[in-house]
């Protein structure tokens, strides 16, 4: 097994507190409304689209620092070559009430498989697509997640 680490950032006109609330604390309500093209439903479990399903394991969050960690453990882009993808995300304040989402992704590959830069970029593109859909939903609905 190999581990490939990739850092990226996404800026947003939405405040860190509001993004954190929408993506983490109220994600089960917000995701299906904001990105119905990608997410049909969210089911939360205690241990727990171009794809039929994906299963994430929530590994922790810090409300005070607007950070959260989770792993994609089943379905989606994993196939038989990627064991899991772990994410470490933190929202930090930027100018004029905006925010930056700093994300560290770790791709855990199976055997000797080496994930390509194009595969990583495609995965980030899908992730950003959902993120931007939620951002647009929050901008269009200023009463949500305040």
C-alpha cells in the first residue's frame, strides 16, 4: 500500500462558521438540497452522482477551529485500486468575511498502484463541484446555516 498526499485550497465568499455549519453540522440537510445532482440523500450512522453510493467515516470535528476529518471508505471513486481517501479540512477567515478551505487529502492505494495526477485532479474537481453547489445554495439562501 502506498500513500499519496495532496494539498489544495478553495476560497469562498461564505464565512468559515457558516460553511462549517453547512458542510459538517447540518450536512445531512444541506447536501441533498444544495447538490441534488450529486447527492440523493445522506444517512448518518453512529459508526459511520456519478457513483451509486459513497460511504464516509467521520473521524472528528472541532467546532471552535472549524476543522473536520473524514475518510471515504466505500464506493465512489475507490474501485479496486484505492483503499480509502482521508481528508483533513479547516476553514480559515480571509478578507471581508470570506474564507479559505485548506484541505489535505491522503490517497491510500492498493498494492503497487500509483494514482496519477489526472485521477487526483478529477477527484478534486468532483469534490469542488459539490462544494461550489453548496456555496451557491448558501448565497441564494442567506437564512440557511446562520
